[in-house]
C-alpha cells in the first residue's frame, strides 16, 4: 500500500525540478489512480511545459496529450478514483490572468485533492483555492509533515 505521505514525497521530488522564479512558487504535483496497477498517471512541476505553466496544469496537459484529448477534456479520460497530490493548494487566482488550477480541477471528475501546504499570502493575498474546491464538493486533505521542505523548495527563487 502506498500512503498519502509516499505520494506527497513524490510530488516534492517534482517540485525540486522546478526552475526558481521570484514571481511564483516552485510546486510539484502528481495524478494518482490508487486502484490502477501503475497508480501514478502523470507528474508535473511549475514551468515544466512551455509558457507560464503551473504544476497541476502540467499534470493535466501531459495526461491529456498522451490520451489524445484537450486539457479541457482531460476529465473524460481520467479514472474515477483519480486523486491530485500537490505540494501547494491549487491556485484560485493568477496574477498572469491564466486559468486558475482550481477551475482546471473542477472541470474534471476529481473528487479528492491532497495538499502539502496552504499558499503563502505573498502574491495574491489569501488564496481561496481550498475553500472553492470544498464548496464544489471536492474533498481536500492536508497531508502534514512536509511543510518545511515544501516551503523552502517553493520559495527557492525568492529574495531572502
Ligand atoms: C500552485 C504552481 C504555482 C502556484 N501555485 N498551486 N502551483 N506556481 O505551480 C501560485 C501563485 C501564482 C502567482 C503568479 N503559484 O503563475 O499565486 O504568473 O504563481 O499565473 O499568482 O501567477 P502566474
Ligand atoms: Zn495554478
């Protein structure tokens, strides 16, 4: 049995691959179908794909591409037990104006999101990501014990 903590550790491995940038956080994410023989469906980290991409967005875009659907339609090909693990609470507002990751989650069939930390109030004030997911009926679980590592990776590119 692979635990929530094991998957959060894998998400943190992804976050460490993200190029440090002063204007956002280095985040890692994975999509997991616990019942599948190969449970990790996709991995992603901030700025992995071309453009100003977020970790969760990269997971969706990569899984969609391997299943020949648009990212907007990735819910059609995700198993029903898919869980999103992300080192940081999905965003609900982006300074760049791009589609927030909460909206990307809500257009899928995902029912559970596991987060490692709440988003620090550095760029957008209080992020309503968790509460918006919960209001839509998605279970949000805070997997504890990784906060220190997650935040030091997330803020690697920020001025000290
Ligand atoms: C999450 C990420 C990432 C953030 N949050 N959950 N995953 N980079 O991959 C949240 C932060 C936004 C800023 C800047 N970061 O990224 O609030 O330029 O990065 O659209 O609001 O917005 P852009
Ligand atoms: Zn995002």
